[in-house]
């Protein structure tokens, strides 16, 4: 994968050997993430190759510099693997994904601790025919977007100590939201039952007293 990206990068500069579908991109599910934060991002593949055999059977996503590991999403019908011998590359193989349908390939990772920079995720899409679509060209600020841009995520200032990124914070917030809600619900239920029991007890006492008075008057 690393050699492949290098070779295709050269081809991109020369304008040779790249299959580029019109008006297509590999779209990440997020546009920004905090520096050093843990995030889960999906990459939408929404266009196959041209002609017969245009269905996608492999997607390779290279992580940005500074990412040491990544966890791929489990997708039915696809086998995921991670190569961390150099720049970390996540590969999905299987499907195939029909050329006229889309699918999102998810990866969980810790973002580089480089606020203010843009993280690139060069992606290579391989079709059943053997044709490859290389989404690897860098987007340069102030210039027109290239024909086959690599997916990017802007790295913002850290929101905490670097260990409370989006994925972890979301889980913590869900736990915090559920626990008090359940506790309050339980307390309300108990209070409600106690109040009901008190009312019923009072009504029973009044009814019993009325019956006793009625019996005494009758006798």
C-alpha cells in the first residue's frame, strides 16, 4: 500500500494512470476533530469504476502521519485488516459494492496532536475489473480542488487532556445521561407508590369509621 500510494502520487503529478469518476469524492463523515482526540470516522464510497467490472471489491485507507494504530469497522461481507509496519493502512476487502450504490467504511483512531493542520487520508478504491481509483491528491489552500482529492479532516485545538475525544466523551455523556434519568425515574416511582398507598390508607380509615358509626346508630 505504501509503495502503491507513492507510485500513484507520482502518477497524479503527471496526470497519468488515474481513473477519476466525474463529480465523485470519498467523503469523510466529519470535517474536523480535536488534536489528540479519539474519533470514529466513516469514509463514503459512492461511485465505482466505469464499464463492466465496475463494482468495488477493495478499499485501502492510509492514516495521517502521527497515527500509530487504527480499528476498522466490522462490515458484513467484508474482511478488514490493519498494516502498521509503516504509515498505518486499513484495508477492506470483500463485497463487492455495486458501482451504483454507496457504502461507508468506518475507522476509529486517535487524531494527530497537531492543531491547526489538516489530516489527509489517501484512499485507493479497487474494482473487480482491476481498475483503481486513487483519491490521493492533496488539497492546497487557495487553489482549486484537485480532480481526485484525498479525504481530509481539519485538526482543531484539543478540548481536554487529549484522552477525552469525541468517541469517549460521547460514551461518558450517554452514561451520565442514562444513570441520573434511571435513578430519578426509580425515585419518582417509589414516591408515587408511597403517596398512593397513603391515600388509599386514608380512604380506608375514613370508610371504616363511617361504617362503625352507621352500625352504632342502627343498634
